[in-house]
């Protein structure tokens, strides 16, 4: 026969045990939530500190969130920097109109792309699963277009277009808009990173603005300004081919054959 007091004790023990389990579970949930929220808070804090305004994981997202390259250029008030390998949208009519419009408004443009260095071009070709001839053609299209845009401008705005060649392998292109503007909030930056053996449309990157809270924007700016400061200023396509003949030696004929 079951003792009544023993039955009550078992029930009370079960209730207490359940309460303890519930309390432990609740405390665990609270601790987990706090840790999770703290990680989120730190993430948001870092994003705010770096003043990130956009992240894009392919070109379609970039265009839908921030607009085209032409839209970016049209917002510039003082200067535009593009330092990278080459420009896939160089033949885009919107790009041409935007550059002409802002140059005529007094905006300075600094375009800096790769030299016709055969060794670097060969590395690029392997990186994006292409061939040397296609890379050379991309460089030609880029340089020919920016020189063409510069040529069609009248004298004063023409002097606002500055074209350079650098000797770095850059798989991340840098756009800088008004980076020396007196109003810090006007300084905008964009990094566009190419994937190994990936389509150009799959490139990803971030957009951010200047902030005093950390040195992120300043470090990025200084790194790419170093590339520009050590680049060669070009007056025409022949300058590029002359560079090629000096740095490529026996390989220059391959460059010259495909640079058209």
C-alpha cells in the first residue's frame, strides 16, 4: 500500500524538478539570447563605426540598391577616382554622358588602369579564367573609350580628365567620390571585388563613407592613392604602347597585335 505522504513527496519532488529544469532552460535561453544580441550589437556597432552604407553580392544587387556607375558619377561635386584593372562598362553610353556632364561642371576625373604588362595580364587571365588576348582587348576598350571621351570635350573640361597606368595587380577596384570634399559626409567610397574564375557580374563589394570613428576609410583611400601616386600619366594610346615595348621586350608583339 502506497503511503499518502510518500505520494505527496513524489509529486512535490517532480514539481520542484520541473521548475528547476524550466528555470535552467529559461536562464540558458536568456544567456544565449544576450550573447546573440551582443554579437548583433557588435556587428551593428562595427558597421556604424566604418560607416558602411551598402553591401552588394552581385552587380544586379548593386544596380538595384545604388544605381549604375553613371548614377554614382552624377552625384559627384568635386572629383571622381577610379583605380582598378580595367572598366567593363567603359563602352556604356550612360557612363560617357555622366563623365562629360560632370567634367563640364568642373568635376575632376582620375582614371588609373593596368599597364600593358604581359606578365600581369597573364596572371589576370588565369585568375578570371580568360585568355591574354581578351584581357588586352578589355584594356584597349577601356583606354580607347576614356581617351575618346576626353577628346570630345572642349578645352577646359578636357583638362579635368586625367588618365594613368599602374603596375599593380588589383582584383578589387576602388571608386572614390569627393574624397577631399570639405564636408566629410560628402566623401564616398566603393570597393568592387572580382572572384577567382568568376563572372564579372558575380563580383561583390561594399560602399562606405568617411568617418572619424575609425581609420577604415582613410586606410583604404591611402592605399589606392599610393597606387595612383606611383602611376604614369598618359596623354594618348601611343604612350601605353611605348610603355609596353619597354617592359615586355619580346612579348610586346603579342600585346601590339591584340591592342586594337
